[in-house]
C-alpha cells in the first residue's frame, strides 16, 4: 500500500501518524488484543473485556441523560468496580478503543490512506480539531437516532465516526483524486477508480445497512458513519472549498480491498 505524497513538497502527516499510533498502542495494552497475560484467558479475559468496554466505551443513553448507567454484574463475572465515568468524555476515550484486530486494522487503513491528504490540505491543528469534533458529532447523532431503542444501552467503541468524517472531507477536498484498489476477487489486480466512486460506494453500503438485520448482529453503528461522513463533507465545503475550486486531480491513493 502506498500513501499519496507530493513530489514537489513531501508532507509528513504527523497528526495522522500520531492518531494511528495512539489507537494501536491502546489496543495492544488492552484485554482485546490478547497480548497482556495480566487479563488472563477464557472467561476471565471475557469479563475483563466487558469491564474495559463499559469503562472506556460510550453508551448512547448515558449521553442523552448526561449521567452514567448503574453498573450491572454479568453472570460469571466479578462485580464491576465503581468509577467516576463522565459520559461526554467517554466519547473521546471510545475513539481510541477498538473491538478486535479487524476493527482496528480496517479503521487504521482508511485513516492512513485518506487522512494524510486531508491533513495536508487542512493543516495539522484544524485537521485534529475537526477529527475530534466529527467524532463527537457522529456519536451524539447516533445517540439521538438510537434513543429509546435496544441499541441505546449498547456500548460503542472505535474511531469509525471520526474516520468517516475524514472520508467525507477528503471527498470534498480531493473529488478528482484516484484510488487504486487491490480487489481480492480479481486476484488482487490493481485497478484505479475515482475517489468519488470508491467513497460513494462506501456511503451507499453504509446507507443500505442502516436498519438491516445484520446491523443488530454485528453491532456496527452505520448511522454514526453516515453522520460523520456528511459532517466531514459539509465542514470541508464550508471552510475550504467555497469558491476555491478543487484540489490537484493528479493526487492518488492506494487502497487494498473493497470499501468496508
């Protein structure tokens, strides 16, 4: 996989790299990675994962009520420790927690490929602030959408909402860029597609998945992805693209596999 770099002025996306490093580090030291023997194995590790998610993840109903839910004891697990959880702050901590290796790697791949060019165009500090803000927008938007339903009390983890915002901003900042995808069903034959097509397909998949039975099984917050993506697109349009035309259409990104 290649990251797009300008030949004239190579740009190092320090913020994107730092976000990726933070997410990877948090995952490696947590119970979900399975690398820390202190969390045990089998049922002990499963209980540690539940407590970890409840502690650092975000629960939609907590955001709506602005107060943490009462801790419940899972059968077969020890009583959870009490801790002063702040619902609004849990939105931020949840952005660095992931539910498994595939969840982590998929998110980091898209952040690496699309975040670098978005950071270069926006600037490091605005990019970081917008990343966090779009993560909050996606999470609170999902909380409103899930209010009163079964998913209102399910824990959310992952940077998907914020990264979806990066994808939306990238589409508006670089609509004519081309993305090279290595398609598994074509023996990883590299094919180049316009960014608007790749991200448009991704958006359509998220849209079609909202309310689908599979969403309840997988626990994927597709609505948060859509809100983050639209928010990122509008943010980039309002602050960077009004009356300024488009970015350099020769920029390219390389992305293995299909859009998630």
